[in-house]
C-alpha cells in the first residue's frame, strides 16, 4: 500500500480550554444558531483548509501547539459569510471552490484551487484511479482535501450530504483499494474510499487549495 498525508495534522488540532479537550478540525456543532449547526459542514471544512494554510506560513510548527476553539469559531463565523449553504447546502466541489476563493481574495490570500466533481451519472464520473491521483496530488503538496459525500452507499461511517476533511490517503498501486483518514465533528475516522466510490448513488466531489503567496 502507498501512503501519503499532510505533514503535520497537529496544525488542525484545536484546544477547548473550557472542556480541557482537544479536537481535530472545526466542528459545525460549535456554531451558535440551529441552522448553522445543521448546515455548517461546508464552511467548517473550508475553515479547516484555510486554517492549515495559515498555519503553514512558516517552516516550523511545534507539535504541542494548538489552535483555540474561540479563535476557530471566529474563523467559522467569518467563513459562513462566504461559504454559505443554500437550501441544498453546497452541492458541488466547484461551487465550494468559488465560494472559498471569494473568502481568500477578501483576506489578501493568493491561492489556486482544484476540484474533482463526481456527478450522479456514473458514466460521467472520473475513474477511481483518477480520484486517488487527485487526492494524492493535494496531500503531496501538504494541503488537506475537502470531500463532499452526497450518498454514502455502503460506507456507513459517512453522513449523507456532508462535507469532511481528508488528511491522509492509503491505496494500492493498481487503484483497486483505497482508504482515507478524515476529520469530522472534531475527530479522525478512516473511510473505505473504494467502497464509497463503487456504491455511492449520487456521487460527490473533492477540492483543495494551495498557496501562491500572501500579501499580508
């Protein structure tokens, strides 16, 4: 099996001092309103992507360092203004990228984005090896990947119509088997990517952002 991962998952480690607990990635349940908590997976994942880019400005990041929940919630609230779920949430990777790009530009960040949508029509979807290559290319650049699942098929560890953050990939060279580690609701889980790909009825998508430079 071939493995690739972001270099330091602790850049996405978030400390809740009131609970004395550490989370991995932003949790949509931290939002203040019921609608945000229900529909906030997209802006939460977008916050994870920008959080990792911001923490990657320097070459070093002590493993013991943590982001604070308070700071991350402020980022999530700001992100909601740009990556705003509509009635059907944020239903494509392309739309996710357009929204997040608006946030990046408003904050003086020069970034480039890539997306890979998997439509409902299976005949129009990229093959699993192409999906694996897309995720691999992002992680090799040391950036996490936004993953949209519209239908989880037989992979029961995913929620339907939901965004999560991919931080690592393990796959066979022939592309027949593949697994990803994801961040969701503040925890790390392992997903059978091949099982999802082969059984999802509605598809989904993947997206990532990488830095060009910062003007700030």
